[in-house]
């Protein structure tokens, strides 16, 4: 039996004993975000208001951006460093390590943004304390907005510039200089544009820590030039470039058509990057977004504990997750959210049978976690041949998943395949497939689900076409690529 280090055991006990005196958590919801706060209603409203303003700014600047994410985003807003340490203890376990003001993590069931509410930017200082997390948020929007892998300079450049969006009072500032990028540009040799534009995920400039830091500085500077340089002369061109990529144009062709010759662009860009001062945009916030529109309610102790347990699973902190699941069950033995969190933990540990049992129990308890219904369906389907009664249960769980999360692209894809397996009419299948692809055009697994569904419907030519698209999309997913290639081999041509 594996021994648990004493320090880890003491940590688990601290969590367990602390449950009875845990903080009171409040849930605040805006139109597009949900925050859980142990620091009060007002601070959570302020954070969500700023997030809504930044989301609006992204959409206004980049009309082609798909702003609705495939998973819900939960903001865990804690009042101070003590609260942050409880959420992400690994950063305090390293002596002299980073003590973050925010942490972004992608969980199976949702995206999480943990933030300290006492870290606010000062008036007149145009640096967002949450730039790293906002970089992740903007990157995600960029990735789901296109059905292909984007040029890294464009993806990281847009994310870098928009990550330092600052809201102060009724004013929003976009594109303020990021000090560490400016410092890098001042102290390191400038990359030729050809080098920047040809960096891929396999490049040393991407895979090494030093290369990544320079890549981000160069990408930020070049996008900053395109957005604000030349008195705004390049702004429409970069928007055109994004539209061309959205329409499927080759990146090299799109660059030449949008910006002109590489040499001419580089000449103007280098002159811009050498400037002592960088301009940025000042605007007025969207006054239609108001804090008083947001809803608020106290969270039940069991729900608050289970939600934080799911966050710890995403952070790969199993001991803390287990302690909070136990805390949730003590608060409410019938809590479906505790079962959902336990399903996530078992999934993380590779215990598929236990995970399926936990998810099924969560659905029977009436959880509102869409992921629990999705995983209950998928683990049941993958456990062996399913008769019609089992398939009807799978279809019902997938339908409930998309009802709870109307942006759940993968669940739409599997729902279409389940309905095809049940030989339901095309009118019940095709719109669901179209919805799945439109929500996440870059996910190869959704195309694989679509290919399978079309094969079951005997739409062989279309099924093969979709499978080929999945092969193209599966650049960084070997398992998806192998499955798509298998489908191409097995789906008859006629």
C-alpha cells in the first residue's frame, strides 16, 4: 500500500476539519459569466462587470470572434492571498515561487478562473493584474473562432494585446504596453518577420521557454503595430486578414493580400517597434452592461464544496478534491454535485467503472452539471453493446446535457450519433450535427461523431468527406487522427 507523506496527510486533515467553519460563498451571474465569491456580492459584481466589458471589447474589435465558449466559465473570486493559497496551494509549496493574482485552468466540465479580488489596478496605471488569465481566455476565443490551427503569431499576438485590457471607472483602455514584452524587445535582437510568421508548434521558438518568451513579445509587438501603428492605417487590414482565415484562405496568401509585401511591412513595423512610447486606445465602457442586472444568491455549503472539489480535480490536486467531496457529503448526503465532482475525480484517476457509477448517481440526483449527463451517457455507451432501452437512456442524457449547456458542442455531436443509432429521422439528426460543428469548428472529434452519424444514415460520400476534414484538423491529436483514418478505411465509397 502506498504511504501518504505526513505533510500531505496533515493537509487533508486540515481541509476536513476546516469544512465546518468554511467561508460563506455567494454566486453572482451576469449574462455570460458566473462567479462564486467568498468576499461578498459587490466584489463579485465588479469582477463580472469588467469581464463583460472585456468580452464586449473583443467582439467589437474582432467581429469574426466567436464569443460563446463550449464550456461554462466559472470565476472563483477569493478575497485575499489566503483564499488563493487554499485554491492553488502548489504555488506556495515552491519556496520563492510565483504568488499569482489569477490562475486559469481548463477542467473537463468547465473553464475555471481563480482570482484575488484585492488585486486591483491603480488609476493611471494601465496594467491589468490578471493578464495571464485573460491571455488564456482570449486565446480560447481565438481557437474556437476558426476551424483550423491559427498562425501562432496571430493567435498569441491578439491574445497578448487584448489580455491587457484595463477598465477604470467608465473608461476602457485597450492595448496598453506590457512592460515585460517591451523590456524583451529592448534587450534582445529583433526577429525578422519571416522568422516570426513561420513559427509552428514544433519550432524551437515555441517549445523552449526562452523562445516562447521572445515569441510572445514579438507577436505582441507586431499585432500592436497592426492595431495601432500608422495612425490606424493597418487596423482594417488585420481585420481583413482574420476574415480571410475564417473563410479558409491559406495564411501566406492571406498575409500578402491583406498587408502587401513582407519587406514593406517589416520596414514600417521595425520603425514602430523602436519607438520610446506606444500608443493605445481609450474608449467608453458599454453602459448597457450594468451591475444591478446581475443575479445573486447564497450557495449551499454542499454545492460550494463540490464546485471547489471539481476545480481541484482540474488542478490535479486529488487530496484536496477528495476532502471537499467528503465535506459536501457531510453538508448534504444527497448532493448530486458531490457525485459529479467524484465522477471527475475517478475519471482523472482512470477509474472508468467508478466514474460511470458516480455520474449515473449524479444524474439520478438531479444535478445541473451538463458534463455529468454527458459522461454518464458516454461511459455507458463505451462499456459494451447497447440495446434499444440503453440507447434511449443514452440519448436522453445527451439531450439533457445540451439542454443544460446549449453551447456543448461535443454533446451535440454525440447526440446526433445516438439518434442515428436509434434510426431516428434525419430532421432529428442533421440540425444537431450542424449545431455541433458551428459551435466548435476546430474540434476533430466532433467531425468524427458527424462522420459516424452520417455513415449510420447511409450518407457515405458525405461521411467520408467529414472524416477527411477530421484528419486535417487532428494536427496535435494522434488518437483523433488515427480514428478518423480508420473511418476513412472502413466507410464504403459506395
